C-alpha cells in the first residue's frame, strides 16, 4: 500500500500525523504488557505517550479520531482501558485491597459523574434549540439566557475525562512509593473537581427554564420584520450545508446590499451561519417548513433562488411574491439550463448566452421569462491590460469536480490533470491550483489525482524555494491569522450556539463594511507579497478569493464550468480542457464558452504553443474572439450589471405589486356578498 493510500485510509495528512497514530497504538499496546510484568515506570511512560498522542490527534487529525469512533474505539473507551490497566498494575504490584477497592469506587464514581454531566449537557442543548436563528434583528425583548461558559460547555466530555489524571498520577505514585496518601489525594482531587463541574452545569440547566415558548419567538421575529418591511428575499437551502455550498449565498450578499429595495436572507439549514459572510442584512434560518410558514413575509414581492433544491417548494408556495432563479454562475453544464427552472416566474441570466442555453430546452421555458441582468459580482476582476505577464507566467488551474453523475462529469483531473501539471512545471511557470470544493466527494480517482497534483507542486516548491522565501511567509503569518480572526468576528462566526447568536443578533452600531474591505485587501496584499514570484500555491480556503486569484493569473486552465464564464470578464487568455479529444468545431459548438478559448487536448500537446501566446500577447489568436464572447456571455458593460440587476428587481416587484392589487380588487368583500 502506498504512503498516500495509507494516509487516506487512516484519515491523516502527513508523516507527523502518521507518527502520532503509531505512538497511540504503541502506547495502548504497551499498557497491558507493563501492567502484567509489572513495571510502574514503563506503565507511566506508556500512559503518558497515549495521553499526548490522543490529544495531538484530536487537534491534528480529527478524521482519524472519527474513524476510531466508528470502530467503537471512542474516547471514553480509551480512557476506560487506561483505568482498567492501571488497576491491574496496582493489583500485580501487591497494592492493599482497600486501595484497590477505593480506586475502583473512585474511578466508577468519576465515570458516573461524567455520564451525569453529559446528560445535563445534552439536556441544555435540547432546551436551547429555537425554531429559528436570527442575525441583524434586535431580539433582546425575548430575554434569551446566555450560553453556559465555554469552560463548562465546550468540549466538556474531553475536559471531564482528563480529570482522571490526578487519580491516575496519585495511584501510580502510591504504587511506587508505598504511601497511600498520594492515591487518596489524587482520588479526592478528581472526584471533587468533577462534582463541582456537575453542580455548576446543573445551575446552567436550571437557567434554561427561561427559554421563551415558540409562539413568543415568532411573534417577536414578525414584529421586527414588520419594522424592517423586507421587499426582496434571497432563499437558500442545500442538503449538506458547508463552506462548499455557502459560496452560492455569499456571492450575492454585496449585490443585495446595493439594491433599492429592502432585502432579507432566508436560510434553511442551521449550519449555514458558520459559513455566512459579513452582512448587515437581516438573516433568518428556519429549518422546518411549518415554521417557515409562520413568518410574516406579506411585504416580500421578489424571492431570489441561487440554487435548485427540494426545499425551494416551501417558499414557492408563497403566492404573493414573484419567484426568480438567479443561480450561482453561468456555465455550459446541464444545471444551467434545467427544466426544473420552469417552476419560477422568471430566470435571470448574465447575457444572451444564458438565454440561448434555455432556448435549447424546447417547450420548457418561455423566452419572455428570461431576463439578462449581467453578473454584478464580477466588478473586482481586473482587465487584461491591467497586468502584463512576466517571463514566468502565472497559470491558474481550476478544474471542476466530478459531478453528481457520470453524465455531468466535466473534470479534467482524472484523465489529464496530473499530466498537465507535470508539463506546466517542465515549462517553468508558476501554478495556482484551485480545485473545486467538492473534488473527490464522489470519485476516488479524482481524489487521488488531486493528491498527486498537490504532491507535485509541493515537491517543486521544495526544490525552488530559498530560505528567504520561507522566512517571508513565516513573518506575515501572525498578521494573516490576526486578520482572519477579525474577519470571522465581523462575519459573526464562532459566537456561540443558535440561541446565543439570536440573543446577540442586533445590528452593529456602526457600519463595518469599510473595515471588512480594508482587512481583506490587506490580507491579500500580504499573502501575495509573502509568497513571492516563485512559489506554487494550492488554494482551498475562502481566502484568497476566486477573483483575487483571477487578478494574479496570466492565463486560466479550466473545464466546462461557471469559473470560465466569470474569467471571461478579464479578457485574459483562457484554456478549456478537451479531455475526450473532440474535433475543435464540435467542441466549440457544444460549449458556448469555448468560443474564445484555447482548446487543450488530452495529451497536452498544444500546451507549449498556448503558453507561448501568453508570453507574447501579440501572437494570441483568440484575443478578438474573447472580446466578442464577453458581451455574449456577460452582457454589455453599460449599463453596469448592478444597474441592470437592480432594475430587474424593481420592475418585477412593481409587476408583482400591481398583480396583487388587481387580485385583491377582484376579490373585494362587496363582490362576495350573496
């Protein structure tokens, strides 16, 4: 079995993590050996190794810890094994029966208190669950209790189990020295602190009786919504919410904040808030459909949907509003021209390419239902003339993922990704590798190719990097970490459980948008400067952003995806992978964004000529085609995308209000008499 395969099976990342796994296994294997010999010194060392390795793996390799739990080797069992082995050691060394009985009683009582603490913890969490979570609406009138202190509540099982250290150390010292006082002192400390922790959490449990009933929560939320009077709602749901999907919401936040009409964001999964970007807009997370129906959204005239999800039907039933599919990027994939979109009143696309894409879905979507609004998010993308390629061009490789099925699999990773990177490295370019967030979710082949590419780039960095480059990156790391922490704070992340977030949901006293943008600009400047012009990068975090990567790149290599359509805005050269080696004319006819692209064959034979055209922009044969394609895919530069989007919202809202007024006039009470 290869090293990478072994790391994949164990869910560890590198050699250091693998060494910790070996130490953990060695520590637990040695415990019964030293207990039976008996060897108190050896047992103490093995126990310490197992403790340290266990804790380190929780921090460094949580995937491995979850794998152990799936095999019924969870943390509680591992602590119990250490305790049993310690009692066996004491018995083998001839410890008095009274000490053994006391030890057994203390360790049993400790585990019982841990179980009681865990039960209280679960009860508090259940009581603190609200039917919805709120941000940027003042909910102080509800009088929600604070979340229990982190010392008592966060990772509580982990903390309480470690309280056995005093009892373990005391018993070991008693075995070695023959002085029972060490054991009794350790026993008293373990039981005393654990009992205090349980009593303190019991007090927190009693405070949760102040949680308001469901009816009061919705009454207060609706009162606040009535004050805000939202007219536009962005609605989002996905079966497995993580940062992999929340970009579909985050990309629209700044656009919503610039609308003439008052917006609100409605989410359906509780995990959404952990990955939501900074915003001053009201945000509601309502997991249950019945609870969603309790919201007073009678003033909402337009509902925007960035994704097609089953739970969309819960909002589509609101007849007073107009429903619009806005998507999360235009591409030539099937998802960008889906028959399901027929359920919406309108479909908003970036440019004429989107309209033509839906026209191909015959007898499904009315042409009148399609509105071209541009892509307001693309404003930060710099134009081609703003950056001149250097002697060592920056190539951004951003392959898409393997899709939900083989019919929708457009990734180049599996058939040609590794070969492409090998040839890029041989041509002396700098690579920015940004895989799709879902890469490897469905295909192990894609995951393996991704790991191989990362290894190639890492090895080339090791070969190229000087100590000065490494020192520069290390020097700015504390400031980058500080900025990230402040950005998380501004975004409202890591502020407690759902109830605590709702308790603190009031809008900040000052507009922090300027600070947010300044910090992000500083983070990107420090990041790019510290990495210099030599290092390749693997980009999988939220920062640097996709569009900042666009601005650094001289050329993009990608697959059929919305990333390509967005990159077209830069007018820079880009390459589409033709992994199945279709004839050029056939490939360009099938995929709109291929109209301005260099096409790359499976063997990457065309790559040298493509890179030559990047180094010598005057010899780029696709430059004129890209200018034509930009307007076709993204629409005209004037009016701006933001202006067109805002106009579309206003027009549809007015249309909806007029139709609603007509319906109400038609159903006047005087018409229903008799």
